[in-house]
C-alpha cells in the first residue's frame, strides 16, 4: 500500500498519496484532499480514497475477491453508467446463467485461462451457437480487463487469448425466404383460431423489415397516415432476468429512422386501429394500458381504472391482444415456430425481395437501419433462383 501522508493546513488537515508519475517529466503525481478536522480523520479518508483508486473505484476493499462479488460491483459502478439498460440486462443474463454457475464462487485471483476455456468448450459441446458463445466471452473479457486495470486486482486477463471453438455452430436459427403463400396461410390460420391480432406484428416484419423489438415497441404516435410513414424511435427488449420487459432506444444510432409504408400495410394498420379502438370502448375501465416506468424504463401493464402511475409515460402500442394486453416476444415466436418461421426471416425476406426487384442496396440499408450497405448485402441478399437465372442470362450478352 502507498504511504498516506497527512499535514496541517491552517486549522484543518489534508491527506495525499502518490498515484503514479508523469511519463513526460518523470515527476510524481499526487492525489490530495483537505478540510478534515483532525489528523486521524484525514488519514482514514486517505486510506479509503487509496483503496477506491487502486480498485478502480468499484468499492472492493479486499485483495482477495470472489468473482460474483467483483461482477456485482463492476456491473453497478462501471457498466451501468456507460451503456444502455438493455446491455446491462444482457450482461446479467449471460453472467448468472453461464459464468456464475461455473466460476462465480472462485476467487478472482485464482481464475486461469483454462477455467475460461473450459466454459467456452462446454458451451460448444452443448450445441450453443457461435454468437451466443461469443457474447459470453465478451462479458468475461470485459470484466477481467477492468480487473487488470484500473482495478489492479489481477496481473493478466485470463480470457484474453481464449476464442470460440471452430466447432461451434455458426447459425442455430435458419434465416430463409418466406413466400407470400406462407404468409397468407399463416394469417388465415391465426384468424381462424381467434389470434388475428398477431397478423399485425407479422406484417410489420414482412412489409417494413422491422426487428422484433422494434415491432413490439411501435406506437400509434409513430404512425403518420397522411404522410404514410412510420418512425422507429424505440424498441422493447427482455428485462433483467425475470422482471418486466423494458423500453429502450433502437439497436444502433442508425436504427432510429423513418420508413415509408406501402399501400397494403397502411390499409392493414387503419383496419387494426379501428378494431383496437372498438375493443377499448367495449372494455371501458377494464382495458389494459401500457406504461413506461422509472429510469430503467420498465413496461408496466395496468387496467385503466387504476390510473396512471406517478411519473410514468403511457404508450399506445400498436401490437396488442385481447383486453389491450401487449403482444409479447414469447407469444409471437411460439406461433411462428409452429409453422417453421422465425421472426428474423420476415426481415430477411423483406430485404432480399427488394434487392431482387432492383431496389438500391443503399436504400434498403436505410430502410433496415443499417449503418453500412455491406451489412445489408452480406446478410439479407443471398442468391435467389431469380437472381441466379438473371446472372446466367447475362452470359449470352457479355461472353
């Protein structure tokens, strides 16, 4: 531990300790604070300040720290102030579902690369996808990096040179093109089983190429029927562990965008808005209203009779079901999986069909909210039979 110096300045005492040297001048850099009534108060405050500085200001005073304790402090004091709430929850889910059961009760200082590698290889052996495993590894690399510096709790990052095994599956859920007949059949089946409200999120994915979170967060105030546009300004994501879903900003800065709507989608939304209004009128004060509550932006669903919670923001969601309850991610994915469709395939189909029909990739990228056109081309415009035949036909012209 560094030497904590105290000195009297007038009627009060101050502490100081060295925090390194200036790389250019070689002179020592000192941290100092005064205003303490006694020498003992100044010294005790200096000891506490030194511990905070040494451990990256995450409040850990012991040199021997359980990983669970380190993660909790790191998440609260380092991660939360710098990222969106959705990312915090994602880190929590990854840590407590995978990392903690394996090494959470080990001392941070005892964890070695072999411990990290064992977790990663176990995930691959269980059939987890490449992206899932990479996400777990990102959490470990980030927190161990902080433990090295500025926390100075360990000398090296045990996750630094660990990588995802090549055997890990690259794609768990297949993205495929969805035919118009499949969409029509699915919607007809939903209508038959009194699940017609689910056609709206499905058509928003198919006609507008929205992500599932963007669909679930879309509100009527985001729709301009006169200009025939929709504004993507929020999304709904799973909340922390088993808590309520949360409202958050779109995935990336370029994901905040305005999309022009086609005629069929405008007609569907107009019809659905009328259905929804009739349901609300019929239910009266029993109709369920959706609110955004607190700084963590939790989704709260309450009957209209209960009134608006203090400080809450009411959201008039487009995608609702019976009684005004919001459509959830789980409900939507369940009904799509029954017919072998995953939601992202709707977005995939939207982009691919547009490029196939001659739309400019840069325009499609803007519609999808991609920052780089190459992302759109690489992910969503894979060869279709029509593209392949058009390419073959060019041979007679150019060869």
